[in-house]
C-alpha cells in the first residue's frame, strides 16, 4: 500500500511589528530621497472627545477635540505598514513654539512609542497648522469619503530638508513639514471617481 504524501504550503512570513522607532525604520519610511522628507499615511478613523477648560469669564466650558487615526503605508511586507498615525489640527492663531519647528512650517511630525505595558506598535504624531475653517473642511471631506464607501483618505507629507534625530540613547525625531496634501474621491453617479 503506497503511503500518501502530504504537502504543506509554507505560510508567508509576516514582517515584525515595530514597537520602537529606529534610524533604519525612519529612513525606510521617509527618506527614500535623502534630500527630502516624504511619507504617505492612510487616515481611516475619526475620534471626537470633549475636554473641560476654563473660559475667559472664569466659568468652566468644554472644547471639542477631534483627532484622526490611521497608519503609514509602504511596499507590501514592510513593517512600516504597522506604524500607526495620529493626526490633529492646530487651529490656534499663535501655534505652540517648538525649537525644532520654524513658524514657516505648515506642521510637523514626531515619533511616539508606547510603554512596555502596552504591546502596540510605535506611531507617528502628525500636527497640521491651519484655521478652524481648514480643519472643518477636512472633517467634511472625511465624512463624505466614508459615505462614498472609501476606506481611507491618503495624506501626503513633505519636508524640504530632513531633520536630524534628537540627542539621546533611543531614536526620536521631529520633522517640520513644508507641504501637506490629501486626496478624496467624489461620486456623482454612485461610482467613485478619483479627484484631488
């Protein structure tokens, strides 16, 4: 009696989830062109919360804070696809001053990591400087995209000159942004067509 031979397909290897930022991860994600910073994020979710703050008259009030979440995207099989993104808009007339971010920058990105208690991938914080009308416009675009069945909004990030890492034992970096662009799909006949 001839024994049957069993064949097993080897499962594709999953890239390791990056829990810490490294120079290699940063370079692969954003510095394909060593002369310029460039990255692409896919924004997939919106989170709205209310923060208690003191008004000018001394009475407590609430401020609505909206943040968007998503992840970076890269070539298939790259660990960069696991890196999360947290997007917020700075609509203050006088933005928070960062020594490494000039006033001319339209925003900045900075590296973030969770403590060892939380087994979550490292993530990128993205802050875009704009007006209240600009932030509201992005929110409308996000809701319209979701209503049209679009899973995400592509968000391109550019910096004219790559920023150096911060000093310290662990890798960290804050990169000023010279340009930010997003893309939406507009549907007029029930079928999305790409538009910018």
